[in-house]
């Protein structure tokens, strides 16, 4: 019920003037800021608690999955022990076993004829029911051992939002589960939806949480589906019959593998009446017969290996899954899959390996969270390498890191001075590159063939960095001094990679050479235009700096430019015996040379040298022209004094500084100075030698 207008009106009536209203306003603003800060702290604290709670829920869910799997195993072990004890008792007393079987199943067939009739009836029932399902004839071929165990209506719910999706009818057979959706306009007719083998199916009970109750979950990697039964009794029947059918399927598969693993007696060849066969038989007896080695697949851990792999993949226990695969490979060794059981086991394991590889590939995909740095990918990369997928692991690792580096560069805010942004950009990029290189060296220490891929990736990443660098430094037309400082910062950070034996300096030079050439030529044109403009207004007068401070400042500037003998060109009372044009040209040229040397590398040698020659020629030609055209003797003497400063002081300083920065003398600058000496010898000539 708060009314802002009434509140302000009341304050205005009670206050003495503008100052009281200002104080009230400041108090309200302070309260607002304090409330905002308090809300931020509370939100941050609640967010942290939410993250911790989510992590605990994830741990709890994993433990529940493990507990469910352990309970299922214990139940299977107890039932297997009970069955083994009953079989042992039946062997000891066959009559007791027959009576127990008759009491347990009053409909037990008493003859082979009755058994055949019972099997035929089961298959007929299955055929009749499947005729009601559209689109399953080709997917469900008829086989003599397939029969229907259980069926019923269910309601499917969304696993994330628990919203009802559709009504389905499930057909449980002795080796698979068929799910069909009800047709809306035809009563008792269904359409095929999915078929799941019992070997890769896991059943999990879902705790009742009203109004969501009587539900159970089916886990089929990589998906899961939730179904709701009509009532608790039917749900219990579904859970029990699914577990019982899976157990029977496993037992029958185990018996089949044991029978196939038994050595079969070799068929006796028919007696031959050929007398020459006796010699051949004697020779064959002398040669050792190469018998195929029989592989024992009846071990419990081998029988449960596919299901254990499914559980490890569902629980994201990648290390455990790869350990199981290594154990199997070590057990089988180099034996070729000659027998059918080994081939079938290999096929099942290969399917799980593909599933595990897909999960690990998804873990390394750039769509996943890129937080955590390169170490966050170590788990998936190491398991892919153990699976023999080192090339794929290398490719995915580098793609993941490229996306992380690109995201980090995009998140940088462009604010403040350009040099500040370049410092941040270089720190983010080269730190990420260094961390990636160290992690790559750790993960792929034994795979020397992957290092070339890393060098290629580093080059492409450097190109992405240079694009962002050039866009901010060169495309925004920054000054040459700013560009030189930015390039210097990038080079210094690039040298940090030498700690791990990686030198990318030549790559950054090759990628920046075009932009640096453009910057040098652009700044050269600016200097030439400014010099020509000053030359057009040249009056050939001495400089009067008016104050000793200004003269001292000019001396310092010239000394910083490398002109040590500037004092001989200064006069009395703050006068300088040089033209303003020549002094300004000297300062601008030396500043250009200093900034250009910061950008220098061998590919820029000719560009820098030609730019210097062009700049110097503008001043030399102007002095030459003025010396030939001036008629006043005093001005002519002053021009000669400026020419002497330019040729005998400025040009040697430029030549010396260029040689110091580059490491070798410049013949073009020497030729230019020698040509200027010829002009000083014959100053009255009407032709320009330069």
C-alpha cells in the first residue's frame, strides 16, 4: 500500500527547504544500494548452496544406481545358489525331484509330444498378438525358440518434466521387449515404436511421489524411458517378470556357450582301399596336428561383462569400463575369434566400445562446458588413448581448446585505452596456449605423431589472435607509437612459449607483416604531408623560444633524438640558429625511426629503409631548392647553416641509429649522405643532384 507520491508530498511539507530534501534523497539512495548489495550476497550464497545441493544429488543418484545394481546381483546370486542346491538334491534323489517338479508346475508336459504342443501354443499366441502390431514383421523374424512371456498396457512419461507422453502396449518376449503405441481410431491395434534386447536392458524401480506413482524406469544406453502401470500390483508383476526373464535369458545363454565350448570329437574318416594312403597317413602322423585352442568363456565375469560395461557407462565410470576391456583383451590375448561364442562376445563388446567412445567424444565436444581449463579434459582424453583412439582424442582435445580460447577472447570487454585491452588479450591468449601445451605434453607424452597436429593448431589459434589484435590496433587507426607498444607486448608474451620449446615468433611476424607495412606507409605519408605543408610556409627565420625553460625543453628533446651537439646551434636570449621547419622535421623523423625499430623484423627491412629515404628526400629537396632560389645573402647563409645541420648532424644520427636497431648499415642512407656532400661542394648549381 505504499504510495510514492504521498510520501514525497509529506516530506515536502515537513522539510525546511531544498537541503532537507537532498538529505532524504541521499538516505534513500544509501538504503537502496545497501538493499541491492544484500540481495546480491543472498543470491550468490543461495546459488552456491544450489550448486552444492545439485552435486550432492548427483552423488546420491550414482550411489543409488550402484546400490540397485548390487541388490540385483545379490538377488541373482541367492536364486542361483537355491537353484544349484535343488539340482544337487534332484541328482541325489530323482524321485524327490520329480515330485517337486510336479508340485511346482501341475501343467508340466509329461512327454515330448506335450512339450511340442505347449511350445506351438506359445508361438501361436505370440503370432496372434504380433499381428495386431503394425510394422514389426520385418524387425521381429520368426524363430523356433521365441515366445511371449508377458504383455500389458502402460503410460509413458517424460523423464525430465514428468509429463504424460502417450499410451503404449509392451510385449515381453523371452529375449527382447517390444514397445508399441496405441492407434487412436482402431481398438486393439498398435503401431511399432521400439525393440530392446534384454541383454542391454536395465530395470529400475521409481519411488512413488504422489501424484506420480506405480512407475518404473527402463535404461537402454544412451536413453531411458519411464512407464506407469495401472496399479501397484501390475507394476510389481512387471518388475518381477522382467528380472526373471532377464535371468532366464542369461542362464540359457550361459548353457549354450558352455555346450559350444566343449571339444567336439573329430569324425572318423571312412576306410580307404587305396594302398598308397597308408604312406600318406604315416607322414601325417609324423607331423604335429595344430589343434585350435579352446577359449573358456564360462567364467562369471566374462558372462556379466556386457552388463557391467553398460552399468559403468551409465554411471560415467569410464576408467572402470576401460579396465574391464583391458582385462578381457589380456585374457583373450592374440587369439583369433575362430569360434562362434568368441565372435558373439566380441560383437557385444565392440558395441559397448562404440557407445563408450561416443560418450567420451561428447565429453570433449565444444558444446559441453568449457570451464575448468585444459585439465578438465584429461579424464576423457586418457580413456580415449587407452581405447586406441589417440588420433581422435588429439583432434577433439584441440577442438575443445580452440573453442575455449575463442570464447575467452570474445568475453574480453573492449574498454579504456587500446594498450590496456592488448595487455588483457595477450595475457588471456598466451596463458591459455601455454596451459594447453603443457596439458598436451602430459596427455600425449607417448604419442609423438600428435605433436605436428598441435603445431598446426597453434598456428590457427595464432591467426585467430592476430585477427582480434589487428582489428583493435590497426583497423582503429591508432598512432604508430601505440601500435609499436602493442606489438612489443605481443612479442614479449610470445617469448614465454619458449619455456616449453615452442617458438611462434616467426608466425606472429608473418601474420602481422601486412598490417605493419600498412601502418608504416600510412605514418610515412602523414610525415611527408606535414613536412610539405611546413615547407610551403617556410620563411627561413631563426627560432625565438621566448623563455629559458622552452629552450631547455628543446635541448632535452634533441638530446633524446641523438643530437648531442645541439648547443652549438643555440644563440643568446633563447634564440636558436635553426629554422622551425628543420627542427620539427628532425624531431618527427627520429620519432618515426624509434617507433619503426620497435616494429622491425627482417621482412620489414626494405619497407622501413625506403620510407626513411622518402621522408629525408622531402627535406633535402626543399633545402636544395631554397638554396638555389634565394637571392638574399643573409638568408642564403642561414639556409646553408640549416643544410649543414641537416647533412652533418641529422643524417649521420639517422644512419647510426638505424644500424644500431637493425644490426647492419644501410647503403641507401650512405649514398644519400654522399650525394648531399656533392651538393654542398657546388651549391650554385642549377640542377639538383639529389
